């Protein structure tokens, strides 16, 4: 049985796909309905423990040497540089980027310039990545379609959205409502890109979310900033991909698959949402760097007689193979049951 000592607590995610599926966009094919309704309660204890490997955090930090003396000689100056030099510089960069963004944004809003808002968000995302020590390698061509479409990607942390929005043009996103720093950014930045937020505890909002998404995707004014959906519905440890929920694939539009791969040599890429947005930012700021590889794949259209479930599985295979992850058919909506089993 795989170990699960370092299980991630990312149970309530920022970028939510499960809301689309519980909102009832369409009825699942009968052959899949039992799977989706049963997964949340009928995984056995052994199965949940097995699938915990998809949420086990791993890192190669500190594995450079087995000698305690060498580890100390490396660790002390490393800590001094990362916390004494890099952290203040990165905090200064983040502060400057934030001030520049929020002083420029009102001008763009007064001018009613969507292109200016988009540019400001893109460069603010670049500033955030720089302040967090992120180095990104982009592979392939980011699609720029003038027709209804959505982006989908595997999901590890909130950096997924920032990395994608810092490149060429920013994306809109479906998000659960948050408080604190992240909530402030939702209400004073992402909302101007036609992003969608919803209250998890309000059934009515969840019911209307699917129609709002359809309207968004079909509106030509949103195509310059298309929607990004993370169909796994939860954070995964970037070693595996789990089942892609069907919501993004029953819209009847092109889907642009993106693979996001993190290098774990400088720390785990996981975001424990219970510890908050700023905690994760501090963790990233105190790493040497966070290398990320982004792979843009060719847009995919549903094939004749291909239902949303099969379409999602095909797109998942494209994403998984593009960044060398392993695939598991675990329903992320059952992750809360797993947390209960593991007593976390």
C-alpha cells in the first residue's frame, strides 16, 4: 500500500470544476451514471488508501548529500540567502507590482478599455511570478481562437492560473468565493476578465453556474480572455492526473488542453488551501526557484458520437502524456471521503 504520511490537504480548491458537474449541465450517459453517483460514497477504504498516492507530497530538497556536516554547510548559507536576501527583494517586487496594478486599473476602467485591463492583468501575473521565484518554460503555441472555446489543464496550485495568464493573454476562471487577499484579487482584478465566482454553500448559485458558463463561452466579447477550467476538480500532486469531470466537455465547443509540470527539486508545488494564500506565497518566496514547464497542445473538438465522458478521457490522455504524468481514474469529488479515512 502506498504511503500517505505527507497527504496534501487541498480539499477545497480555488478553481472549481465540481460545481459545474453538480449544477446539472446535462445528464450523464447511463453507462457512466452509476460511476459518478457511487464514487463519492462507495470507494472502499483500501481503494481510498491506494488513491492517496495521487495526493502524497514529495520533494527532492535536502537529498543532495547524506553527510550531516555537508548538509549544515549547505543549509546555513542557503537559509541566510533565501530568507535574508531573496525574500526581501521578492516582497519588494510583489509590493511594487501590486501598487502599479491597482493604480493603473482605475484608468483602464474609466477608459472602458478591455485590452488595457487584459494587459495590466498579464503583467501583474508576470510580477507575481517573478516575486515568487517562478521560472517558466512554455512549449507549443498558445491558441488564439475567434470562436467558442475553453482551456483545460491539470491542477496543482493557484500558480497554475497565474502561469497561464502571464503568457500572451490572461484567462478568465471559475472560482469559489474566497476571503482575505485572494478574495480581494477576485473582486478587484479577475472579475474584470469576466471570471465567475460562486458561493459553495448556496445551491442556487451552483445551479445557475452552468448557464452562466455557457453564456460566457458563446459570447464573442469573452474570446480574447477565454475560460480556463481545471477538470480534475481538486489539487493533485503533479505526479498523477485523476478523472477529468465532464462539465468542461459537454459545452459542445473546442477544448484547448494544457499540461503544467512542476520541478520538485526546490520544494513541493502543492498548495494547502487551509493555510491560506499568503502562507503559500511566503513558502514560494523562500525557495531558490520554482521551475515550471507549460505545454500547449492542439485544440480538440468532440468527435462524432463521442459523449462528454469519452471526450474528457481523450483530452486527459493528451494532457497526461504531454508532461509525462501517470493517469488514474479516481473521482476527485471523493477526496473528502479520503480525508476522513486518513483522519486529516
